[in-house]
C-alpha cells in the first residue's frame, strides 16, 4: 500500500460520493470507504449496522456499533427520553452484510425516515458513514456553509464548557 493510501485509510471515512439506490433499495459503498473498512476492521469489514438519524442513515462498522451500543445500554431505564431513544434506535436498526458488489441493503423503514428515494450521497464521518438523500445533503451543505463561522464558534464554545 502506498504511503498516500495508508494516510487516507488512517483518516477514516472522509469525503462524499453521490450514488443511486437500485429498485431493491441497495446502494454500493464507495471503493474508498470499502478500503477503510477492510484495512481498519479486517474480518468484521463485511458487516455494518444501519441506524436512523435525522434525515440520514448512519452506517457503522461493527466495532463502532458495539461502542455505541454500550453507551445506549448505560442510559437510565427510568428516563423516558432514554427509553424512547433506545426504542427508536433498536426498533429501526438493521444488521447488514455487504454483498459481492459491496452494496448495503436498506430497509423501507430506514429509507422512509431518511426520505431516501433514488439519488443518495454516501458521506464520511471518520469512524462511520452516512447515507443522505441528495436533496437533504445539498440543503445541509448549503445551510452549514452559509453559517459556517457561527456554527464553528458555537461548537468550540460548547466543547470548552464540557471539558
């Protein structure tokens, strides 16, 4: 593996890639993301967990899912918000094995929640991937770019108060 490729893999899932869903609700994982899966997750690279999120589907490698699952299991059983959140995640999630063409099969429920139809965008988030509808991705990118400095200032202000 070239030094450049090794660096790209070490950065995790980065970039965005427009793709199309087929009629069976399958979408191919971009080759760059597949390389990251194989190099960082080895034997577990062919299985991912799909979970719902606001206007998108998160695609988590199994080790990343296990960390999140531990956090979910640690939430209070006496907090109605925690209960609702766990019910939403576990009730809508799907374990997916990549097929021979490195595609993931989405569920109708997940597609409905993310408003996915034909045009999709695979987006990298370092240790996970996301699948957005192309329209929602454009809206998000435009809105965030137009307000980037304010968003950045707020994020860093909040991170300092947590530390």
